[in-house]
C-alpha cells in the first residue's frame, strides 16, 4: 500500500504543489449549477473536480460549508469526495475534527476508514485536546495508507490569541509540532515524508522556515495563497530544496481558483469550466515556477 | 426571547443538573432498535429522548458517533435533535467545531441558526484557532437566543499535553477562560448566567473551584460523571451556592444512563425504557441530593 505522503508528493512532483480548495461559500454557487442548495453545491463541487482533474493532485473540500446544508449537504460532500477519487485526485477533508476516545474513532471512521462514507485520503484535526485524541486518526491512517493533517499554525489573526503565545519558552504552535515528533516519525516509516502533515500558516518566511526546522519530515498544508493574500514565494518559504526544486507539501487556493473574476456571470457550464481551468493552470504555473520546475498537465 | 442560559438553569432548577449524553457507540445499539445502522441509531436516540423527557432538562448528542454513518447518520442526528425539541428537551450538540470565517459561519448555521438543519440550543466549539473563529458562533447565539460551549479544560489524559501547561504564567486552559471574559459578559447581558458555557473537566475539586473563580458567570458543562469515573460531589465542585443549593451548570452522563447493566439483553423496548428511566432517575437523584435539592419529575 502506497502511503498518503508518497501519493501526495508524487502528485505534486508531476502536476505542481497546488491544492484546490472546494469551499461552497453561501450565496456564491452559480445558478448554472442550481445555486446555493445541496444539489447545487454537489453539482458545482463535481464541476470543480472535473476542472482540477489532471491539473492538480489534490482537492480540499471545506466540510463546514457542506454541513450547513444538513444531511443533504453531507450527501453533497460524499459526492464530491467520490467524484474526486474517480478523477484520480487525492482528497483532503478539511473537517478540523477533534474529540476523545470512541468519538474520535467515529470521525476517523467517517473520513479515513476503508468503508468511509466521506472517502478521503487525509483529514484535518485539531490538537487542543491532546495527543490521545489524535491517536484514533493516526491508527486509521496507518491501517489504510491515509494521512492526518494537524493544525499547528493557522493564518487567521486570532492565531495570535493562543497559538503564538509563549508556552514554557516557545510558542504553543511550536510545542504542538514538538509533541508530534514521535507521530511524525511513526507515519514516516521508511518513506521520504511523513503522512502526518501540518497546517503551516506563517506570518512570514522566517516563521515558515522555523516550522520546517521543527518538522523536517512533515509535509505542509499551506493556507493563505491567492485570495487570502500571500504570494507564491511566501507560500513556499517552508519548503525545502530537493534535486534543485522546492518541495515539502501543497499550497491551498480556494476562492481565487473556484470563484475567479467573471465566473459568476458566464452563461454556460462550458464557459465556466474554461475559466476555472485557466485559474487553476495559472496558480499551478505560478507556484511551480517559484518552486523551480515546469508543470506537466496530464489531462 | 429567553436566553439559552435562562432556559438551561430553569430546567436544571426544576429537574436537576443531569445532562443525558446520547452517544451511539459502535456495536452497542440494541437489536431491539435495529442495531448499529443509521436507522437503528435514530430509533435508539429517539427512545433515549423519550426516556429523558420530563426527567432531565438537556441532552447532548455526540456528533462524531452519528457522522461515522455518513449522510444517513447525520439524518439520524437531525431526527434526534428534532425529537428532543418536541419533547421539551434542550439540545447541546457536541460537535467540537472550530474554523475560520465563512466556514465557522457554516457550522454556526448548521447548529444554531433559526433554520438550522441540526436544530440545537447550543454547540461545543474548540478555541485553538483563536477568538475570531468563535465570533460567528457568538453572533448566531446572540441573534437566536442560543448558547456556545467552549472547550476549556477537558478531562481526558491528553489534556495535560497542552491545556494544562504553563502559558505565560498560567495554564493554557486558564488563559483561554481569561480571554473569553468579554464574550462571557456579552452573552450574559442582564441575565444571571452567560450563554457562553465552558467545558469544565477538572482533575479534582480544587481545579474546579479555580475554574469557577476564573469565570463566575459561565455555566459549566461537566464531563466525567458516571461511567467515566467521578462521583456527584466531584462533579459539582465547580458549582456555587445559590439559595442554599449548588448551581452553575449541568453534569453529563452518557454510558451509565444509556447503556446501563442489562440494557443489552432485555427483550422488549418497554423493558429497555424502564431500565433507562431508572438509570436517568438514579443519576438525577444522586446529583440533585448532592446539590442540596430534591428533584421533581414533570413527566
């Protein structure tokens, strides 16, 4: 069984480090797809998947924006996960779950088990409750070649409230990464990279490099590229040089590639598709050029 | 509009401080209800609601144990939420969500909005990402008379990994409570108690009293009573004396009241109902006697 980390890094080497965020924002689903309804969200999500297929290696559906539509919204999430896997895309479910014992097992089963109803390659989790609450996710990941993405440093202003504060001589986020070291090694095994991945937002390149020093073997999920503000160079600051190019994770873009200018006024799904494809290719090219390589689309 | 805090404290005064946890553990749903399937989980959950009605003021469905069944599991959660409200029970959705911006808004809409698909009176949230990530929940709570339950101190062993460590001179969990002070006041308004509630697990009565000092106006959701180990006296250590009785929150019991001894072998739903009723009444009586009052069942 190929590990999550191996699949992700192989995909990033082939197509570039872009992760396409699938965030069905309220009121922004084009009428072309049915608007802001569970069916519209599913159809739009599947169309994003079709545009990303062969042009990016991974998508990241934002679970909360499906959950707001209730059980039917979760059915839409299921359809998007299934469509992604059929299209050869890895799925990183951005659920930010975290709980104790059997409940954590429940979430791990929902996203990472062999018969997961929301079939994903990795899921984001919150470390606040402690390492024992991450354990069920790690076990499920090990058993099924999946990944676990732990929130370490997020990029929102509120990350200063607790994450960036000093916990016994280092920022809390650094203590979280430090405490994860054994789990990072465990999910690395004999591979190049660990299937324990970190959400590594950074306020600047220095902090990104510091995170890389703390966790040399963890792939990073970097938020904040595109609409949220940062450029490619900043987004790649925590990557490392491997064979003359930068690698070490994926960089997420959501709004800039799924709601690009003009995509709300096009009159056909074909025109919409062309706009999304162009936005994904532009982001992939921008990131790949900064990472020192030329992307090769497979689709 | 009556606030969540007012509704909860009125219920606890009338019926006692027990919160009935609805945790559909894998493999433990009796065949009487259809076993461990989405339909079985829904039927079992509705039966727990029927047993709790008039005997407790609040139930707490554990979302992860529904989510493991996928969209149909979330439909079961929806049925349990709706049945609870029809039975006059408050619903505290134990979802432990937390995310930025529109995604947090999505979760808040899913549980706390007027047309919430999982209609609840309050939802549990994780503070790791910072105060800005709690804001959408606070706004939804203010607009609709709902509550927000923030994880402060959990009772699992892993809570020692980060929550209990020293952040600039006080434990992280105390810093979280401290940072919440303005929000606690904001959701208190002119009422007796704030609709910003805290998950207040404690390693002992001293810590519970310390949490109470830090947040005199916040209701506590106390885990760890019953099957998880603590007795009534410990569970109530963070409550305060009001008119000769202890009040200040609710105490959760899940397994001890929903999977009591013998409940897996009874042969009829009527016998099962009698066992659950007896377990709920015993827990309510135990807690109420320690709180210095005699409960009055309304059903």
